[in-house]
């Protein structure tokens, strides 16, 4: 039932009438003229209820501007609001602070408790952060565990007044699947106009500052400095060069001998990867292994080292040299991403090396990242007669009880 009042103007294409209960009724209007003897003597107006279409368009618009998981603005709406804030602050002389937050060790939650648990944590993080911001501020989730806060400040230094409460809000324990655990965050801060003239530049520089905070151990905030961009470019060049090194065979393996001090005999060796860069010369692993871990390149790199070491050991044995085991390091990223038992078995089969001449070496942190998975792998490795060693034991959080 529609209640028409005088004074309502029915426009072409779309109009709104009001239900007697006060709710709007969107209508699409079309007008068909009535013509007689070449003259328009009237018109037929057709009204079409377009509520379903309007709801669909509103849902579509919301989907394009808001994150479905947390209901926070997404990247699209963030850029829109940030650029609007920049134009306003150009005229007012105010500063804008962009704070990029990335959760520390969040990946371990997804890996150990599952993605549903990770999503629950992200929703709670969004709620905690939402309680720390003002209505005039913009809090957005970009992707994964990355959040962005945009605030207007009188001076760049005032940004820390927003970073500290965020870190404090994350310090309280999280409870998921009857488990209690703790998270922290790394925050990078870039300000307008000092650190950037547009939204894209500000976000990029805030990201650079955030990564610097992570390298310092996390659970802190870091202001952007111009030197960070130079380091980011160097890091990008290093990553591209490492990809090329893997593809074009620029990696080499050195073998560090294990010597019996009683008689001087070589009783084993450890395979150590080096990068023979055509421009920089020999690059030591301390310069690129951490980057390989972070980018996932450690998986193909580690598999290549394992295959190369097994092939070389078999070649030494075929040449009549004493048979010794060769140890190959495996990273935590490899252990999580691959079935290392299946990988080792396949490479041993392909190279013809007997399993008792291969030793896999993991750091304590790799073992403790998922102790149950490590135990299962250990049982399989024992069946293959592959030796296993744990490196750096005791330097982390483990005790001798873990060895049992």
C-alpha cells in the first residue's frame, strides 16, 4: 500500500516514494507518451520496484570498500580516505600520520591451529584496535595480518601517542580453541608532508619502517627515515639476484670437514652454500639465507643443496675416497613447506647415495616450531637410516626434556 501526497515529484529513471510506515521505496520510473493527431495529450508512467536491485548494488559497493572478515575499510576505501585527508591537510597545515601494523609470529597460529583460528584472532585484533581510535580516524585491514591507521596530528611526534596504546592492546592474551597465547605487533610510522606527498608513498614508507621494527625484534614502533628506502631497494635487488642465481646456477656448495683430532682423518663433512655472484663475487650465506627464508626461495635453494651434496658424496665414493656422511642444513621454512622425508628419499634414490651417508641438520627453532610434526618425521627418518642432528640446541627456549 502506497500513500501518495501532493508535491511528490516523479522524476525520470529513478524516484523514491515513502511507505506509510516511513520506510523508503525506491522506484524506477518510465514515461510513455500518449500521442493523438501528432500531439502529445498525455503520458503513461510506469513505476518498477527496484528494492532488490538497490540492495544488490549496496552490497556490491560494501564488498568493494570493506573487508569481509573484520568489517573494516579495505585498501580501496583506505586510499580514498587517505587522499581526501591529504587534500584537507594541505589547506589546514595539519599533519597526517600513517601507522602500518603487522602482527609478530602470526603465521604460527595459522600453521598450528588452522586458518579458522587465525581468522578469529584477526577479528579480535580489529576489535581491540577499534577501541583505541577516534571516530574521525580511519582503521583499515589491507590483507593477511596487516592493519593501517590514518590519523590527523598537529606534529609528527604525536604519532607515538597512537602507537603505544595499540601495542599495549595487543599485549593481553588471546584465547582460541581453549588455548592461551600472546601476540605482539610491529608498527611503522610515516607522516605527511615530511615522509610523502601522496597516499601510495606514505603507505610504502610506513611499510619500510614497519619492516625495520620487525628486524629489531618486533613489539615496537619505528618512524620512517629516508635511509630505509635505500635499504629496501638493496633488498629488492638482492631478492631478484638470488632468484637469478637459483635459475642460472650461480650457487656453489663448500664442504666443511669434520676431523678426528686423534689421527687427522676426515670422518664427515657439512654442506655449506655460497653464492658466486658475477658482479659481487663470493657472497656468504649470512647475506642471503634470511631473505631466502622470508621470500620462500629457501625451498628450491635447500632442495638444490641437498641434491648437490648427495651427488657430490656419491661421486667421492665412486672415486675411491673414504665413505663419510655429509650433513645438510634444513630450515624451518623447508620443514613446514615440504615432506622432507619424501624429498630425502627421492634424492637418495636419484643419486644412488646410501641413506647412512646423509645427515639432516635442523636448528632448535625449526624443531620446536612444530614438535609433533618433527617427531613424526623423526620416526620416518629412522626407518630410512638417515642421521639427524639438532643444531644450536639450548640457545632458544628449549630444555633437555624436549630431547626425551
